[in-house]
């Protein structure tokens, strides 16, 4: 019970429930204070976002030098195709299903939020998209110039950002969600919309299992081996990911699960499983694609245009490869896309962060379990090439 109370998902759920209860009964004075706290906590989180991108993506690019080779290219290609495929699958399902979920258009006749008592603007050190480009450019520069000094500095910076995430962002996130839902409850729309969120999360979880079934089916066809001999060992990894919400924390369990499979090449497994923990985020991408459609319809009254969604999906597959392995890492890394490509405002991004965080453990579990399918595909491709060379 103590472990459950200390888990992030429990704290997020408690924050959501408390926020709704307080917001539904708050008067103007109370909601004015809550709105100020929401703005400040949100500004702090958004301030840290560029630091997270620089602190995680740049070292990840530099680390690729240790995994250079043909298997790296094969693995990353499969990861990208899997993520884009999951996003396209989610988009098509969303087009057909979301209208039947009774997701309302932008709410009208909501109570106005009282004017803030004061403003304390905390601007990020740079825009999110600038941080993404900067991370890629610096990472490639250090990689090709072989700068040991900058490599060491970036590794130190990575540890600093990891501490900031652990000690600040993750502890602040439940409060931010509580403040956010308190404001939504005060407006009056969240009580009607909450059942929609629960239905949406359930649909996404079912989508995870459908995509995993498809992924393992393709892996079996590519490798000519029984995929059951891989995924049947992944139960402990799936449950660990549900509890930790972290691919990195689940990695030791995932390696042990993959090691029990008799159809995986153990050397390939030792390479692909750690790599995929940071580059294969099919479950998170599937979730985010579905959620941006729901939030867009909820707040803006319509789905994003097809052209914008296609650009978003194909770029999201790239950004997901190096997304930070923290709760909500995929949506954090892609905030630049959500803002610049889909034209979400601060309300849309805040709602995306909130509902994405609530299901992030299921997305992480899907990511980790899907890594076994990627390992099986790579095993089959490498073994087939060896047989061709042997002829």
C-alpha cells in the first residue's frame, strides 16, 4: 500500500480528484489564488522543458557512436516505422471513433475565471523548437568533432537535468494537474468532460494491445519464428513499466525477460533492448496522436487539418526516437510540434500534458513490450543476411 501511495500515477490521480472537488466548490477568491498557482507552476514546468530537451536528446545523439553499424540503422528504421505506423493507425481510429465518444465542441456558457491577483512570468531560456534544433546541432557537432570536453560537460549536464526532473518537475506535476483541473471544474465543463477522458484512455489502452498484436505478428512473419516465444516472457516487464512509468527503470527487467526467450539472438537482444528503451515509443506516439485529436475537438471544435496531422505524425516519429525517458517525455519533446504544427495554445498544451500524464504508465508498458517485437525482427533480418552470405 505504501508503494502505491508513493507512485506517481497515484499522486496524479489524487491531484486530479482533489482539483475537481475544490474547483467545483470554490468561490472567486479561492479560484483567483488557484489560478495564480496554476500559472506559476505551469511556467516553471515550461521553463524546464528546453533544459530537458538539451539534457536528454544531445547526450543520446552523442551516445550513438558506441552503437554504430548496420544493426543500429536497421533497429532505428524499425523504431521509426513502428512509431509512424502506430500514429497513423491511431489517427484513422480517431477519425472514426472520436465522433461517437460524444466529445463536445468547445464549451460555451462557462464561468469566467476571475482576473489574476498578480502575474509572475517565468520565460523559458529558449523556445521549445529552438531547443530541439539546438540539441540536434550540438549533438552532431560533438559527435563528428569528437570533442571530449563537451561530451563530458553534456554528460554532467544530463545528470543535473535528471536531478531537476526528479526533484522539481515530478514533484510539481501532481500540483499542476490539481490546479489545472480545479480551474476547469470551476468553469463548469470538466464535470461533463471527465467521463469522456476516461473513455478516451480506455480506447487508447485497447489500441496499445491491438498495435502490439500487429507488431508481434509482423515480427513473426519477418523472423519466421513464433512471436509467442518472446511476448509470453514480457509480463513482468509490462507490470514493472506500469509501476515505474520509466523505460530506463524497467530496462533491467526487460533484459531479463528478453533473455528468457529461446528465439532471440542474445547478442542482438543485448544491443536492441537497451537501444529501443530510448528510441521505440510506439505506445506513447499512438496515445499522443489520439489525444491531440480529442483535445483539438474539445477545445477548438474540430480536428486538425489532414495536412497538419500528416506533418505532425511523420515528424513525431523522428522526435520520439530521442525523447527524454521521463514521465510524459514524448509529449514534452514534441511540444514544439504541438504548438507550431497543430497551433495549440497554452490551454491546449496544458490539457495535453495533464491527460497524457494520467495514462503514461500504460504507454510506457506498451513501448517496453513492443521492444521484444523489434528485437525479433532484427534477429530475423540479421540471421537471413548471414545465411545469404554463407551461400
